C-alpha cells in the first residue's frame, strides 16, 4: 500500500461515547454527525453508536439525516437543524426526521411540507440566545410559539423541543444565554406545548458546565476524541482517528512520505512532530504529493509514519497539530480528501 490511511478505532469511539454519556447524565446524548461524522464516516459511526445504545443523532442537514435514518431505522431519533428547502423538508417529514426551526418563514414552510406529506412534522423551535446566526428573536418568540401551537392543534406539527446554541466565548455570556433560553422554554410550556426535550449545549459546555445542560446534549467533537483547541485534556477521551502515511523514498537524513497537500494535509504543518518507527521526528516540508520528515536509523520504504492520532507511536493529536496552525482538530481531520483511505479497525 502506498497511500495514506485514516485508521478509525471502534473501541476508542465506544469508549468516548461511554465517557461522554457518563459525564453528562442524566442529560441524554445527541451524537452530532455533521461533516460525515467529523470525517470519520457517517454510516459506520451511526451504526456503532446505535449498537452502543445512543438514541439521538444530530445531522445538520436533511440528506445526511436520511442517511442516518437508513442505518438506525426506527431505533433512533434524528435531528436536522439547518434551514432546508421545501422538497427536503417534505422528505424529512416522510423519513421521520425531527427538524430544527429557527425562523417563522421556515416554520411556515415546514407546516406546508407536513400538509403535503400527510404526516405531522416533529419540530424543535430555536430561540436566538445571542449568537444571532439563526433562531427566533426573543421579541418574536410569543408569535412563533402561537403559530406552532396552532399548527399543532391542526395536526400539522408536533412541537417536541426547544433549543439554542451557545457562543462559548465566556461563561458570563453563556449564563445570560441560558436565562433567555429558559424563559423561552417556560413560555412554550405555558402555551401548552408538551416538550419532550430542551437542548442548549455542545461538547465543551456539556462537559464543563453541567448547570447549562438540557435534557439532551448535542455532542460532536468529544465523542470522536477531539478536544477543544487550547482546551484541557479530557478524562477518558482519546482520539478515534489516527493518520498514517507510508515511507516512499529514503535519502540522506530524510524520508519522504506518500501524503501531501493534495491529500488535505496543510503545508503549514511543516515543523510539527510526527511518530516514526525510530521515535518522534520533525516534519520538514509538506509538498503537493509528498511530505518530508527527518530520518531515523533503519528507515525503509513501506514503513508507516504517524502524522496525528491517539499517540500510540508518539504522534500528537489532531487538535495539538491544529493548535500549531491556528485551527481546530475537527478541521485537521475533515479536510483530508477522499484520497485518504478510511479503514475501520477494532
Ligand atoms: C457542531 C454543532 C454541535 C456540536 O458541536 P461540538 O463542539 O462538535 O460538540 C452542536 N450543535 C450545533 C448546532 C452544532 O452546529
């Protein structure tokens, strides 16, 4: 084999899921699977998590949500939160995908889609708690809840959740966001909505701020063993994905690896340390199709060098590499192209 390989560890994923679920209980895990499960492969990850007992999956968009549904069948609930087209919304209703709804216009679109599908749409109404990206503004909340409740009484929707997303910029801002959130939840309940779930937090706040957790916690990164950039290590969490590339040529003091910028390896990673059979060495250069690393005694074509991963060969985590170049661990993994083979291992 001459190409790079992203090794995906089933056992690490299971252990991370267990650690996250234990940490956040009694809040229930919604496993976030956007960007093809953060580059780990959506189908495999959904199946593994479902077998481990995970019952909520967050998919970002409807097409990915339908892929999750195809894997988990009736065993899991799937939540797609980005604003979708009418056609997608109708497919979501038919496929039993819960929809996140963050504008009144989208609420009307979903109601119309449910009417056409002949089935109620399950929706989670999003309150804007300060991020100003998507979400119903507090001043518009009363009207949106009234519209949703009216559609619920008419049988077009089921208002099953209220949710929002935190900026995670400071604790004080997140505390204020929670106050806005809880007022919105109280108002929805007072209107008669039988909410099944309320959810506010992603990885970092779910892990570190128990008082902010709702009945569901939407966690992506930490479930794949990706800690926050500039954040601390996490008890019981380790990287699920490790990237290796084979030595393709050996020269005087250097070894060339069969991975390069075209495979999605950032050229700015030059200077990072990687794990070689002879110990940790410096990555000197990342060219278009190759990377050059300082050599070790006995370096041979075909040996594997570990670029990032769980650390079993001395390599750093994806997040540690990302911190060198001012990005996040998720990005280091998701930017790898399809030329990198994904291999699921135990
Ligand atoms: C990405 C995302 C999450 C998960 O974030 P992590 O930090 O990866 O856990 C949760 N909710 C929303 C709305 C997101 O976009």
